[in-house]
C-alpha cells in the first residue's frame, strides 16, 4: 500500500515517514508536520456500505496516512481496540434536529470529550511504534482543558511512555482538572502552571526548540501539533458526510480554539469529501473570527469565558492552513510566523482571503449568548449541550450558507464537564456518567509550578523514567 511522507510547514526540517512524524511531534525547525500530498478516498468505497461501522471507515480513511510504517492488519487491530473504549455503538452518533440540521456527538469516549477520538488511537500507536524500536518517549503536552485528561487516559500505565501535562491555573473547569489530577499512575504527571493556555503551549514549544533537552528526554507531542491527532479526526467528517449527505454537499460547524479539529475537516475536503462550508465558532477570544473576516491575526490578552477550552489567542494549527494558503512555501510560512510573533500582528493578502471565503467563515459568541443557546436547545430539542457545543450551534445558525445542504454541528464535550455553566442556563446540574460518578470525591495529586521554562524542564528531567 502506498503511503505519504511528512514535511514541515516551515520547510527546513527533514521529510519523515509516519512513524517518525508520530514520535517527533513538532518539527525541528519549529513547524508542524503535514502530508506531502493528500491521499484521496473512494467516495463510494467500503465505508458507504450500510453495514460499515465507524471502525471500518476509520481504517479506510487513515490507512494511506500510516503506510508503510504500519501494516494494514496491525493498524486495523489498533483501531478496533481504540474505539472499543467508547460508550456508544456508533462511536460518534448523529442526532437529527430536523430541517437538515444535525449534531454529531463526539463525547462518548472515556473522558467525555472529542479529544478521546484521536488520543485513544494515538496512545496505542505510540506504544506499538516504541515497542518496535525498543525505545521510550517522554510526552509533554499543554491543555486548555480536554486534551490533558484524554492524553492521560490514553497514555497511563503504558511502559514505554511518561506523560507530563501542563494546564493553566484557574482556567479549566473542576471536572476537567480532576480528570487529570485524580489519576494514580506512575507515568502520569499533572502540572498546574501559573499562566494561560497560550503560556503552557509556548512552554511546550520551547521545550521542543531546546535541542539538548529534547534529545536527552526523547520528547514527543500529544497536542494537535502532532499530525496523528488531526488524522484521526478526519474520520468523523467522512463518517458524517456519508451518513447524512446522500453523496451531496455537506456543511460543518465547529467550536474551535487551537484549530486542529476544524482543520481535520479541511483535510477531509481535500481528500474528496464534498464539504461546501466550514464554520468556525469562537468565544470572546476571537482571533480566528478576525482571521476569517479580515485575514489578519493579532495577538491579544486571553479572557476567561464559559467555554475555557477555546480561551486561546494563538491557534497553533492555523499554521497548517497558512502553509497551503502561501503555496506550501516553507520559507514564506517561517517569515509569516516570525512576523506574527515579533510584531503581534500579521495579515494574508486580499486575493488569498477571497479564495478562503468560498469555504470558510467564522463568528464569535459571548457568554450571554452561550447560556441562551444552552437554554434554548434544552427547551426546543430536550438536548443538553455544553458551552463549547453551544458556541458551534449558534455559529451554525448564524452562518449557514445553503439550507439545502445538511449542516452538522460538532458536540465536542459532554455537558457534565461544565456543570456550572449548564446549571446557570437551565437551572440543574448534569450528572456525570456512571464510570466517572466518584470523580468529585477522589483525592487530587498535581504539582504547581511557575511559568518558567527552566523550572519545568528540571521537573521533567527529575521525574521521567530513565532509559
């Protein structure tokens, strides 16, 4: 089976196989790895059979991305094992709201968030690749709430991995924090950083840029800077389009912070899925709304909101889209990102923006509108949604371009992950599922550290398992 190779968005890092890109994470030149070409899928392929499962579709969609690093039979077994951890037979079920509107529920995994869809797979891919090589990996990740718990659940107790997750102090929900801090496993380390998510993300990138440290601890990435995360999310766009599109165009609305989830939709579109519109929903931290409206990216202060997983001002995965907008010119992307970081603002050219607007649009939703949307969907559809999903639902209503095309809104987290916001909207607190019913009574264990690179690197060096 033919596979793809992986190149950096900044052009000067070596081209890698999937296995090497999986373990490397962030490219050595600071860029993000992307396929050197997009494989295409047979739109009338195996996944369109009435009896085709989500696992069938996942194997079909991802096989070209992982070949030849993983043989098809080995990969198929890993995929099946990953999605056996989900609490719904369809893995990501679709709910029909009527009028061509659908909600795709991505929260049926172990930690109740869409990050499980990718990370339950990625943890197993790490283990298989490391065991083949006889190596260990030190995973360091930053989280705005959901990635951390999903990554910990995927990597806990795996012999070849140590995992260190950085989360911003006071800026994740209590449920999100406890899902990270109540795990008792020798290879898991939760670190509360005195700063924002962007600070945590910058610390992770700085560790990857510190070549001596990176090599000494054999650093790996679990954030969506790792292509494997995006790859796994492509699957549910294909799955949903086949289920409700009838072979015709479909649209998606995605509540978005770090841009990896919605970029997976763009990847599906390039593979041949007839996606006519990608709607980006932001909260008050609206750098993405600004970008799709004016083509300009401007760094501003991060403001806490009811949808904390989107409290981000530097969306890492946007660089993957910029790479394509700039003609896949790595040097141009490096200059673009250097200007953004150096000056705090940068813009793409008007003619490039015009082409972007054919598919992309964005809007921001404030906290009051978020609460109103949660209440309205409970009243109109008897559906309880979390604040991030509410942002995506309202964005879909505002920006849906063609009512003849099905509009699929992504429900990215279970409402019980954000009980305070949901209670404010509807007057009652959503219960945690049975498998997490004791979460609020468990003892927590985490380390508080300052927003200081040397301090955090020293902690990793001291607490990782030596090779």
